[in-house]
C-alpha cells in the first residue's frame, strides 16, 4: 500500500478585500508557518472581471512573492462569484459555454502555468429542471460532458490536478455518496483523464433533510420533504400512499440517505480521490467555515485524528475499476471565512490558533499519511 504525501494549506479567501496583493497574503502565510496557498478567485484573480492581461500580471506577482517568502500556490479555487449562479448548468447554453470557455479554461491554464491544481464549484440546476426528470437527465449529461472536456483540456495546459467540490443539496451535484461516484466514473470514462473531487468536511450539513419519507410518515402528514412538488400535491390532495411513492420513484436524484450526511463516510469513500480536502470546524448543522479554535472545537465534529483515520481507510480499500488513479498528494486546506466587520487582528489570531491545532497532527509537510498516523 502506497500512502499519499500530506500537506497543510490555507485558502486565502479570509484575505479577500483586505490583503489582496500576493506579497501581502504570502507574507501572512509565511508568518503563520504555512507554506502552501489555495488562491481563491475572489481574492482578485477572477477571469470574468479581471481578464487575462490582469491575471498575467497577477501571475508574475505570485512568482516574485513566492521567491521572497518561500510560500507556494499549490491550488487555485473558484469563489463566491461563480458559486452564486447557475453557471455551468445554466438553462441558457450561451452562459454554460461562457463559464466553460471564459472562466474555467482560463483558470485551468493559469493553474498549469503556476504548476498548481484547480478545484471549483460553479453550477446549479434550476428548480424547473429538478421538477422534470427528462430535463434533469439532459442537464446532468451536459454537465458530465463539459467536465470531461475540461478534464481533457487540463492535460494540455499542465494543470496538476482538476477536481469538483461536493455539496449538500439536490440542485448542486454531487451531493450524495453514490452521486459522487457516478460523476467521477462518468467524467473519467468520457475524458480518459483523471478528474477528482474536493471533499469539504462541513458539506454534510444538508443531506439528512432530504431523505425520502417512509409510508408511515406520509400517512401521518408530517413530511418535510416529498422530493418533487407533484408528490407533495398528491399527498396534500389525499392520494393513496402507493401513488405518492410511485411519483417519488421518478425522482431518485432528489433524495439522500442518512450516511450521506456523515463527513467521515465521505472521506473514507473518496479521500483517495480528493487531492484537496477543505477543512472547517462544524457541529454538523451548518457549513459556516468556522476556525479550529477552543470555542468551536468544543462542539465541533471535525477532529484531525479521525480525518486521518478515514483517509487511511480510503487508501486501504479503494476500488480502482472505472475510477481515476488515487492521489499521490493531498492538501488538507483550511477554508476559514472572515466576517466583514471582524478586526484584522481577530482574523489572524483565529487562523494562527487553527494552524497550531492542525500542526499537532501534521508537524511536517510532505510526510506520508502512514508516517503521520504513527506519530499520533
């Protein structure tokens, strides 16, 4: 069994609209004792509003700052700007084409020039699509084809690894364990190019609210989620339970299972296919991207030992048939948000406490997973 190298990184989203020059945020990383950056598009490197001439200057600044600080841009990542739209699954094909060709491909090329990887999430299915199984299937296939096209493109421009983040609600796939595996298989089959996931340990906060109701629940009338609106209307209109169930059968993509809401099941199943893993402290109820401070660790469910244990299980039991090769390096990446009204000193103090917390488990970047496990 060959275990991957593990690196601790931080997403620079915390610095957005505060420390915007590469020299500024790389100096912060150096002072925190972190040598690897995940550079968010929200921190002034978004192709749609910056344009390639600006990004070329940004690239030169990154190289100069990296030489001065010893800090490396390990990965690029999409941000809120693209997350807030239908994007790559838009109902208008012109928008889908624009996101693929004017955003994703330029960012993939930029990652290649940096010798970095790229992770992203920039699509959602409109409710009108979710309520129509035929439209949903067509939109799903279109998304797979576009991801496969991007995967093939990534090899031509030298992007190290390319991956899609997992989410937690039906309109943002992949959001279930089985759905994530289907996506990985389909994109790899269509592109014959490795394509990966980003598992976020706080993105298991919604799945359990979308579980399929049983017969007794339907009869009781105390159902929060029927899946399709047509099933809800049938139930409220007094239709037989069997008829409601047949209607729900037509929409399997709208339901999750209990285990889909467990971050450690995600790590166990897909950690070996996740070159980037986003770390945030969470109590399992919300994805608030909290720091790993004493206050939040007291009620948090994300623990370094359990994260590394789940990753080790993933590599021991991975199934290679039809899936991409397993990762040889993983960047455990702190993705901690900062509030608009937070003082800069508070932001940095919470980051430092989070880094110290994780450095106890990852004392040296580049150690293999099994070596880290021996030290815990």
